[in-house]
């Protein structure tokens, strides 16, 4: 990773220069990422004032999982939608806050891409002033017809053309990849621009941290339990323990581990055999962060194989997630292979894209 040297490179310039490498590029893609950067600035402007304005607090409505929505979630969701609905760059959208596909109003016209986003991830942290984030990913539309369809949204992660996140922390940063490395930009609030601060981020070889909700240990499978003991240097041969860091806001935990090295895990468990897949949403969280981690030299797995190979079956499906330095993630896979055959029997149909008849996601 190199810092931004002495050149002042704005996010617009960086995206534009990257696209210049492709003579066939029309500029659509550049503008789409700029639209996301603008949405991020508008959301950042509200998150930093969240304690002051009456926008903070929970609404009476619930999202599709029965979780209470924070007002800032609704604001972020609306902002991203409004930055993207009229541009003729998108054919459809999907948001973690909406059950179904979000259509583009036909009078605006349709484009060739689809956008998936989690407007404010980790929003339970808003009221306690901890980091929160926005996650987004972009697929190329491949079906016929002008309108984007569910099939366009439910593509495998390995077909992503771009992904990124914004972290609203002690400063606001936007990190993105278009498959040519991972680049990070810090918002200068004085001038309202994202400036290149972390070019070509690579996850460090020497990992420092593991991040997991340790309070769930009771429900973990035997393999995951042993694996976490291995991370702690208790199980297995002679290595130092990793430090434990978990704030419960995946963008925050992911960002720290990307810059410092380590692993984030939210495993599946056996608490309820009809739900062996854990908590993290494949289409709104896992795919995007997996693409970024792999572009930074790391790896992302559901414990059985690459996240980016999973054939999605529904917009809000959940997936176990192990995300970080490649050797740490591979080690998790090997513990699961050795000790968690019972769990794998329940989980593998999901990975293959089957949605077992009687099982309702939730
Ligand atoms: O998936 C949403 C999310 O808020 C993530 O950002 C975060 O990592 C996780 O849930 C926290 O879940 P828990 O409170 O169960 O540890």
C-alpha cells in the first residue's frame, strides 16, 4: 500500500484515469461510481450530525427481517436511490431495506447495469457513535429487454464488475474496486472531495486481528470452536494469538482487518438446523466485501468454498462468512471439513443454489 504521494488525486480523477485504460469504455461506469461517491458525501453529512439532528432514532417500521429501522437507514436508502434512479445508467436496483427488486421509473430510461446496496450497515451502532458503513456492488445486466430482472441481480460474485464501501468513522472513507486493485479515498470535509489516500491496498501478510461475535460461541459448530481456539493460539502448534477486535459493524471490522491483516467471521451454526447459514446477507454484504478482499490479495469463504462462486437463489439469502488473509480463511475451511460434516449436510444445498422447500429464510 502506498500513500497518495504529493499528487492531489480526487476520486473522480482516479476512476476516470482507470477507465482510460479501456479504449472501449463509454464513461458510464465512471459516472456510476461518481454517483455513489456523491451519495456517500450526502450520507456522511448526515451521519456526522446524527447526534444533533432529530433525524436520529428508530422509526416504527421494520425491515424485511423484522429489525427496527433507524431513520438514518431510510435517509441513506432514499439518497442512494435518488442519486441513481434517473441517470439511464441502471436497469434495476436492490437494497437491503427492500424486499423486492427496485424498478427504475420507465420515463427516465434504462441502462446496462444493476446496483445492489446496503445503505447503512451496522446501523444499531448509530446511537452509540461507532463506525457504520454503506456497501454496494454492481453487476452488468445480461438479460434481454430494457428492464433489469431478478436474474440480473442474482448473479454470482465472480461476475461483479465493481464493488465498494463507505465507512463513516473518525473520517469518512470510500474504498472501491473495479477488478484492478483496491483503492481508498478519504473525504476532506473542508472541500467536500474524496482524496486518494490509500492506493492499491494489499492485506498485510502478517495478520493482527480476528473479529467474531464471541458471545455466540455456545451455538458454534465443533470445527468453528476449534478454529477460533486456533486463532487464539490455544489449539494447534506454536503460534502467537491474534488480537480480538469486534465492533459489530461489519464495514468497520472489515476495514480495520483489510488495513492491518486478519479475519472477520460470522459462521453458520447449529442453533436452528433449518437456518445453518448464519446472518450475513450474500447479495448486500458478502459478495461485495469478498470481491474487495480477493482484489486485495485475501480470500472469502462460506466455510465450504469461495463466496464468489455461490449461485444465489434469493435477494435476501444469508451466508456464513470467513473473510481475510487467505491462509487464515483456508484454515477455517479445513477445520470445517474435518469436524463439521453434520453442519455441511444441512448447509451445502444452499451453496448449490437450492432453496430447500420447507426452509424459509429469515
Ligand atoms: O449484518 C449486519 C451486521 O450489523 C453487520 O454489520 C455486523 O457485523 C453484524 O450484523 C453484527 O451482528 P451481531 O450483533 O450478531 O454480532
